[in-house]
C-alpha cells in the first residue's frame, strides 16, 4: 500500500448524521434495535451544582490548555487511553456514564500503574441489557460518586497528555456534555480516535469493532466491555498503529492532523480534537 493510499471518510456528513439521529431524527433499523435494547428517558440529567468543584474543573482545564505541546512527536509522547461505559448510546437523550477507565502509555509501552478506574452513580436505573453486557449493576453503583468529582479526578489523571479512545466522539460526547453543563468548557487535550485511525490506515477492513480488529492485530480481548479492560485493548491497538504511521512519515501531531484533513487544514479536527 503506497503512502497516499488511505481512506478519507466524509467527517462532516457523518457528524451531521450522528447529530440528527441523537437529536431525534429518523433512525434506521440498527438504531431502532439499539433503542429497544438500551431504552433512555428523555434529556440528560443536570450535573449537581457545586461551585467549588466547578472552579477546580475550570482550573484544571485552563492549566492543561497552557501546557499542551501540539508539535510533539508521536513516538516519544505520553498518552492516556480511556473508555467509558454508559447506560446507552444517546448522551443528549438521557443516557449517562457508569464507569471511566484509563491507562497510560509511556515510551511505547502500556504502564501497569498508574491506571484510572471509577464507577459512577448515573442517577438512573441501568438497563438490564447494559448490566448483562458490562457486569455493572444498580447495586454496585448505588453508593458511588456522581459524575462531577469523577471527571475532576479523570482530568487530573490525564493532565496535558494526548488522549486516545476507540470511537472517541462517543466518549467525548458524554464527558463534554457534563463539562458544558457545569462550566461551559470541554476537554482541550489532543484526542486520537483509533476507529478513524484504523479506517484510514487499513481501509480494506469493513468492521472496526475491537472484536473484529483483534483478529487483524492479535489483540487480547480480556476485560472486554469493562471500561478499564477496553482502555487496555484500545491501547494495545494504538501501539500496533504507531509503526504504520511512522512508516508513512507521520511522526508528529501536525502531520497526523494533516493526514486526516483531506489536504485542508481547516477540516483536521475530527481526529485531533
């Protein structure tokens, strides 16, 4: 495969369709099935008002923004690979985070410690289908903290590192809606989406789920459908993709952003947020 042979998805069309569907637009058979399996209850709940917490959230985001190096090299960069488990697929229609997991990558390897894992009280019942898939029950979440303080701990764990997630827009939507409600802010770190990255580098693959990619990249799926387990799997996938990027001459964040910008730097945000 030549250096210029990569898949160029139409991010703007995909984003518009995702927004329309999540806002109550027409849904296809797959979306209707998911709605039946993972029912939701109206709009997302508001984050509890806590001026001290809100001030600390705003401070950590401001500090992070000042320290980010947008020109850093991919090979030597420090990463946090994260995942969320949620009550369903619709962050703007009532679904909530029930857990966040994350691991660090330093010097090209996944660290055993430190890692991040928190269960979250979503303030609503977790659908039975979600409990079965994730193993996370209402009883387990009953006495856990709400999302506000968990987000503060998560942002403190991440600091100014590059964030990586599999289907990152999904996880970011759940996180950013809460930050937006609380302080009118959003995550400011660079974020790499391994779904988009894999689709660009291996465009012949038609299914970019972790299950399907495991066969292509020899990934260990132990811990699947647990936020920390999925974060580790996504981290393993990302480490498989870094040498491919290096072989294409994509060595730093600016080059990675341009790779997915369809040669227009103004459209480079879908991969690097």
